[in-house]
C-alpha cells in the first residue's frame, strides 16, 4: 500500500473492498454478513432503565454474573498481558477492573450489552501502532457519531473480520512459545485451559482452567502439608 496511508490502513481498505464486493455479488445470500444494525430512535443521551430492571431475578442472576465477570476480565487480562510482553505496554489490573465495573454499571442502567475487552479492536489498534489512551476515546466518539449510518457495514462479511483477527494471532497459535515455556503443573494448567478453549469455547476454557488450578492447588497444597508433618 502507499506509504502515505497510515499504518494499519490496509485493514480499512480490505473491509471496504470486501463490503463492496459483497454488495455486488450478493454474498449475503450465500454467507454470513454483519447484517442490519438497529439505529432507530438513536439518542446520544440514552434514557435510564432502572425501573425496568428485573430486580426480582437478582438472586438467580448472581452466579451467572460472577461467571461472566470472571471470564470477561480474564480475557482482558490476557490481552493486556500479551501487549505488555510483546510491545511493552504497561497496564494496571486494578484500573482495568474499576473501569470495566463502572462501564458495566452504566451499561446495565441504560439497557446496553455488557462491556468488556475487545480482542479484535485491540489487535487492529496494535496493527495501527495506536498506543495512546486517546484511541479508546476517539473510538467511542466515532461509534456514537456513526450510529445513524452503520447500515454501510451491513454487507461486510464476518469472515473478513475473522481473517483480520487471525492475521494477528496465527503465528501465536501455530507456535505457542508461551505455552511451550511452561513445565510441570504450570504446563498442565496452561495446556488444559488452551485445549478446552479450542475444543469447546473461551468461556468454558477459562472456567475449566480456574477449576483445574483450584484442584491442583488443593492437591499439591495438601501433599506439601502432609510432607511437612
């Protein structure tokens, strides 16, 4: 691509070409596309839904909420830890947890989806060499401004978005040097979590990893205590 194009601009070019090709070829009749994004009654200042929240269901939702929070924050930790190791981007777990907590409180009060770390957006951000915290602010403002015209991405094939993410992680998947560096119980935990995630799903993989870590901790902790006695 031309040098005048900003680093990472190839992602935008690919998405534009794929969307135009999808419209011309009628790809939506044969494959999955993003689809229509609801934009009716859009307001930059959303109304509160506190009175509409299912307070009577609170006790039943406690455990699912805890599991979701653990899985969601684990994904954020994985993204941040990877960026810190590979790109030297420092992060603070307490700050990340506080920010996501506040964001999810606001999301629940305004009827939005839960908020969490985005692997695809983070990878594209790294590809564009955009490490400033202002990137997140610009991204948020851009999304709010573009809501009325999001119909332009309705025909974008999902496979293109998946390919963009895969282009950034394929080397790590084919040669997981971090996993290969582990030994002993750490290797069991790492490979067990990784394989479960691939075979089943990320959510189940993280939960299985936590359960396996707890089991290993209790087993080896009890063995050490017995040996000490």
